[in-house]
């Protein structure tokens, strides 16, 4: 494809990042040199932009920023390294590798993410290469875990219908591999592969799908298996809903144009839920995904990054335009969407037996953080399990962990270890806490405006007594918090959500759908903890008193008039 | 020809030296003649060897200076060598005193003195400090080596005297002064007045030496009138021309800023202090040092008072002028209580009859050394139950608390009216008690901004930026050794100097111990600093230090040397400076193809040309 072709839909000047990518010679930039610069633990911003495509970006410990400035030290630069595994499935050996490198190179903790990836925090520049090498030696990768490419393909880790899960998971892996960047830059920089000479001449061979400037923005794919919508399929750029008929995978309903991110104070940006546009067979799904990606590649906004996600491409041009363009590129038409039903977007905890006779234990991991604490040696416990486990580990889209495919013989041993280390399926937590999710935020995330992971547990501790009092301890309510409006914890789909605005201040949202099918709506702006609690309390008691049978909290807040229902992101700010 | 030694010949030391001096100068013909002459003498039983003609011949002219009539003004040569500049200041004092008496005085640092002029020197005064383990200071090394080599001329009858500066807490107290004194005597010199060895509180003994030297020279030569000259006193000794404040009259300077430069999680603590000199008229140049008079740790003072069974309210003298203060105040601000010395132990033993202490003093040298090195006054008091010594007698044997010198980390041009220092906090545990570096812990714990410190400027002419702003400079300063280079670069930034600069820095960890990191980064970006190489010893399995980085860059480094770069080394002497020195030698051999001897000569030449300057401690 020619560059002119790339530019045609948008004549506005390209954003800086587009230039950086274009000049980068397929994601190389000056990374080799700047990684070696011994005077700073940082890399220049241009290289940091490219670095994302390699699965990492530079951060600093923001708790120390002012202090170090006074000490005449540069910020405590460090790198977040995201390790992806399609569908979040890894072997016990891979788990042990992550455990080891987090101790050796990271800050001694592992973060499970909302996209079923691992994050290591606190990796110093000097250790990046060894860390990435060890990740690759265990057959995992950081390539394309961030950046303007297709990200980790999510897949429901459904422990119940094992055969269907296995089949859908296979497609997730194939999709992921098909959409991987083809540039050898990653292998040259991190794995000492010999450099390809003069790669400029081979654009098409270099990146047959992405081209030399990659996508205008990140692109996300998730695959759900009803009745669980744990992957929040409507938050994905491309959502695939498995349709099971007569016990076999018939194909997928296709949802397009979802996405969470927005910018405070800019109503032209908004979260959006995807629209289901039809059905395809499993064999068609790779073709469908590739063509969808290329449409976004060619038509996405390359001048304004916060308007570059696929959702805006579709909303600006209309869903009919998209279907027409897609059909033209595919050369075939989608079938009409088939019926499906989602019950929730949360996880079901505890032991379950899959249809293949293997056991699966879903553990509650508060905000996905794996670490040892005084009196709760979660990290050690999981390490000991990994040493004896012969099945797999599955990272859930809610940042929890499934110890999967446990044979009946091993179940006893693993149960013992779970008890020995006091690992929990969350049964003694409130249902609210079990359905809670927070992004990383401070101190490592550069985007955070307020606390999230470090604060949500405290806030929950103050909401729980109200629920107790109202008799709602076992009522499942989805609550999410992020430190900024970019939406890593998918807050716009929660029944109760808090999005950080400033230290200690949050926007409060209500009314998301329990199964992740509906966006929530701003209820109060820029409020602190006292006002959060004061605002929530009457609603909780009102709900306890007047809810209908089976009525979820989000639905209730709309019916009771606390917030208006949001049918499309375009009305999110209305 | 084989060099004669006492061990490989039948001669004594004096004979060996004389022969070694003579024999290499002989032509073949002379040698043949001499061997025949001696052989013949031996055969004939002549007593020619009994009165060595060689020695007699050398002796004859040497007697002349004392006997010659005082017609022309008498010449005195004053040579000094010191790391910090104290001897230089004293040399100026003695010079002035002698000039007042009508002497023609030639004064220079030993490194500037041409050794072949030694033979012509009429009267020689040596002022020299001792460094580290009994070593000469940098600017004395080449003269020291010359004088102790066989090339040294005979100085028969030449009047000389030595003033030695040192510290009794070091094992080799005033060793370099002692060496010069002994060697000058060996070479035939005649001691004008006995050598004076000064402890850290040198003002009074130094003034006495100057006065007795002046009198002795006057008497010896009949030149001038000693009575007319104003005798030097300890107070006038170091008065400064620019400012009323000096080492003997420190300025009470306000602390403006006190920052720990080490990030969280570091094993180290390094204080950056910004101190106001406003109103003092004190001036300094990059490379100079700041003297700070510390106070002892109040806890240690209280423990000591308690251990001795005193109250602290006793009145005690603090100087020889009769000024008195309370014991607690005296121990806080006037006397040294953290360092033991052999003289202190001897004086203590004289005050109290203590068998064990006498035994320690009588014990082997190593045992005494080991005791002294690891203990302070409180240990001594506790170990030997010294309770009972009258307080005034006890105080009388203590040394005055000496000032601590810190390489200045700022440029007056960049920070007018301010002086910055970089001080690593010394804390360690010994014998069940936490020990503190007197000054560094005071600066870390009890010198918040707003507090005052008694300070003075110690000029150091041996550590100075090149006159020519285009001269390239190579700076090697790991740890707090980097301090003066912050001053250098601040100065060069202000003056717009164009010369290239290259800094080697190192410490334990990049993340927490990179002192002044953002300032180097800015200077690199702005081109004030051309290159920087760093070595962090605890960040990898291999312990890398600055010298490893120098070796890695040996080709470029040699290139810089060839271009006339000045090399500066600041910091730890024992290991770092030594390793850096041998690394420079290696680079000269490796890249310049020099032999080890040539490399050593190259280094000496660099030192003489002030292209190799060190501020090491």
C-alpha cells in the first residue's frame, strides 16, 4: 500500500506520534543507543513512544518525584513491562518465571491486568534486556503488549464448558499471532537477532497488515462466551461473542466500536459500547479481524490521538458505512446476529468442575496485585502451587486468577496449599469487594490524577458497613475505580464508578449494566471521600428498600431517577 | 656497574653513598687509574684509605658560607610542600619575617623548585606536611624523591631547618618532615634549629619555630637585626589580607540549605550544604576548601562527663590566655574527644597511676596502635577507669578540636556570597556503641538551615583550573570526590570557558547515589561538560570503579593527555587515588608505548607542569 493511500481519509496534519513511528524504521528508533546511555535511567520521549510497541513504557515513582528533584536526582525512572498471553493462559513454568523475574528485576510484585496480561513494575533500564530475554525464553512475549497495534486478545477463561473454551481460546491465539507486528526490531533489540539491512525497501514484507506507521491508536479484541461477559465484550474495538449451538461452537456475533477512554472536559471524547453487526463462522474470524483492522488503519484519525480510536471512526462515519466498507474488503457478507444472553461481567469464585472432568479454582486477587504481605503470603502461596501444579493458570479479565485444569489427584494437594497460605476465593469478602476493580494509578502510572489501586480497598471498607446495615452484603454490585479517564479498569461499564480528577477527588458515575451491556452516567463531579459516602448511603438504602426482585443496582439507579440511561456513548455527556 | 650497598660490599653506609656517587661519574681512563692506584696503595700498605680524600675534597668548600663575611644580603631558600596549603601560608610568614630582617628570600613550593639549584642554596628552610601513611604531599613528591636518590648533591655545612606539620593520631606522625630532616643531615647539612613537629593545632609551635629560625639566621650570618623585626605570634600567623576572618578567627556562617543527596533506600547519606558568606568578605576559588569547626556530639560529651563523675558545670580553661568556660561547653566546642593519640595516652598515664594503662603503653607498637585507632576518649575512660583525675588536669592534656576541611563544591561566580560543600555522613557501630564522624554527623543532624557554623577558607593552590580556558580537563572524582568538579564546571559555565571536559564519577548505586545527577545532565546537554563516564559498583555482579571506565576509554583518554589535558583526582586516597594513578600509568604504556619508567617520568612531568593535580584524603 502507498503512503498516499494511508493519508487520504484525513487531510489534517499528522500528530507527532505518527512522525515518530514513520521515522522509526519499523519501531527501531534510537532505542539501541539510548538504552545504553549510562547517565540517565530514562529514554527520550520519542523512543518511549516506540518502546510501547515493544511492550514497555517508561514511568517513574511519582511518590518520590518531588523529593528526588530536591535531592538533585532525576526522577526514579523505571519501566513497566507488560507480558501478554492470549486469553491469559500460562503454564506453571511460565508463572514461576514471572515470579522469578519480578523478584530479580521488578519491584517484587506481579500485577494481573484487566486484559489478562502480566505487568511488572520497577524494571530499571539496565535490566530491561535481560528481563525481556527471560520472558521470551519461557515462550511468552512483551511484543505489542502496548502501542498502536492489536493488543493482547482477551478470551473468557470459562472453566465450565471446557471444550468450547478450548476452541475459542485457540482462535484467540491464532488471531493474536495473525495480528502481531512483523518487524524484526523487537528481536534485534532485545534478543540479539542480526539486524536486517536497509529494511526501508520492504514495506509490505515488513508489515503487510500495519504498514510503516502502524495503527492510529491501540486496537483491542475480546472474545466472550455467554452467559459470561467477563471480557466486557462491548468495551472492545472488536468484540466476538461465541455462539454455541448444540454443544458446538457455531461462530461469533461481531461487535464493533467499543472503547473506554475519554478526556476530562472534552465532550468530543467519550466511552462507547460496541454494536453487534452480525455473525461469522469460526473460519471467517481471522479474515474479519484483519479487514476490520485495515479499515481502522486507513480511516482512523491520525491527527488527533484522543480522537483516533476505532469507536470515533465508526461514530463519525456511521455503522452502515463501516459494514459496507467491511463487506467490500471481505468479499462476503456477515450473517444476521444470533441470539445470546449475558448474565454478568464478574468472576465466579471457588472450585468448579469443568465438562472435561478437570477442576478449576478461581481465587480472588484484590486489584490483581500479587505480592506477599505481613500475614498474607499470596505470592509465596501461588509459587508453591506453581511448583506442584500440572495444569494451567488463567488470568481473568477481572484481574483474578484461575488455577485451571487441576486433576482430581492434585486437587487435594492444591487445596492444602490454598489453606496453608490462606489464599481466598473471596467468600468472606462482601459481594461488592468481590466485584471491584481498580487500575494501577499512583505511584507508577504517569497518567494517574488520583489514587486507585492503593485507595479503592480503603473506600470499600467504608462502604461495606452501609451495605451490611442495609442487608446487602451478599448483593453483587460492580464497582470500579480508575486514576484517570483512560479507562484501564473499564469504569464506564460499572454500576458504581469513580474516575480520578485530582488527588482525593473523583467523578462518580452510576447506572452501568450488571452484565457490561450499558454505560454508566456522571452522577457527581469532583468529590472527595466524605461526599462519596454521603452520596452513596441514601441510594444504597433506597435500593435495599425498593428494589424489585432480581433488580440490579445499576438498573435501579436509572429507574429511581438518580441518572439517565445512556444508550450510546454519544449521549454519555448529554 | 653494580650499585654498591652495605650488604654487597665491605663499606659502611657513608662510604657506600660516597662511592656510589663517585663511581658512575668516572671515565674509563679514570677508573683504570683509580684501580691501579688503590691496588698499589694496598700492596704498599699506605694509609690512604684511612683519611678518604674524596670526602675531604667535598668537605672543603661546604664550610665556606658560615665563614664568609656578611657583605651581600644573605640568601635563604624556603621550600614548602603540603596538600591543603597550610605550609604554603606558613612559608609566606617566614619569608616576610626574614625579608623584614634584610634577607633575600627565595620561596617556592617543592614542585616548582629546580633540584639542580640545590647545590647553590645557602640556607634552606623546609616546611612540609605528612600525608596518609607517612607519605609526602603531592607537590613534595618529586623533590622528596630527588633528595633521597643518589643524584642528591652533598650539602656539606649548609644550614637548614625543618618545620613538620602532622597529626599525632596518625601512626607516621610528621614522617615526611622527619625524613627531610634526617636526609639533609646525611647530606652534610648543619641544623640551624632543631626540627619542630606540629600537631593539628600548629599555630603556636610554628610561630616559635619561625622566631627561632629568624634569630638563629641573624646570629649565624650577622645579617639584619633580629630585634627590629616583629616576632611572629600564633595570632598573626595566618591573618588574611582579604577578610578579617581566617582559620584562627572563623566566620559564623548561616546554613541556607541542607539536603541529603542520596535517594531513598541508599546505604549512604551525603549532605549538600549551601552556606552564606555574606558580610564576611571571604573569597575562594574552585579547588579551595572550606574549614568548618565542628562541635562534639552532645550525647558523647554527656556520657564522658558522666563516666568521669563530673557535673559539666566545672570551670575549665579553653586556651592559654586564661579564658574559661564550663566543662560541658569546653568539651562541646573546644577539645577533641573522639580521637586518641599516643601523646594523650602518655600524658594520661602521667596523671594517674594505672598499671593497665602503663602496660598498654609499654606493649608492642602494633597493640598500642590497634587500641588507639578503634577508640575514643570515652572508651579510654571506661577501659582504664580514669574517674578521679582532676578535671582541670584532664582538660589540659586534650588537643584543641581541629577544623574539618571540605573541598568546595561551588563557584563564587555562579553562587555569589555562598559556599557549598558535599559531606558524606560517617556513622558506624563499634564496641556496642554508635560512633559518629564529628563534623559530618553534626552537619547531618544538627545543622538545619538557619543555624550557624564557624567557617574559614583554606586556599589550595595545588588544585586549580588551568589558566587557559581552552585547556581540556579530565576530572576523576567518585563519591564526594566529585565536589570540586561541581565547582569547576560552575566556574567554567560562568566564564564561558571553551575547553573540553570529561568527568569520571562512581559510587554504589545509580538509582540513589548519583550525586548532583541532574546538574551533570544539564551541563552535558549544554556542552559545559563534554563527556561523562560513570561506574556504579553495586549495580552488577562485577564491581566496577572509575578506573575500569578509564581503561575502557584508554585510547580517547590518552588522546586527551596528548592534547595537553589537565588531570584532576579528588577523593579517597588509599584505594581510589592509588588505583587511578596506576591506571594512568597503564594507559600511558598501553596507548603511548611507554616503558614503565617512561610512564612514571611522564607522570612526574605532568605533576611538575601542574597537569596532574590531586585533592585526596
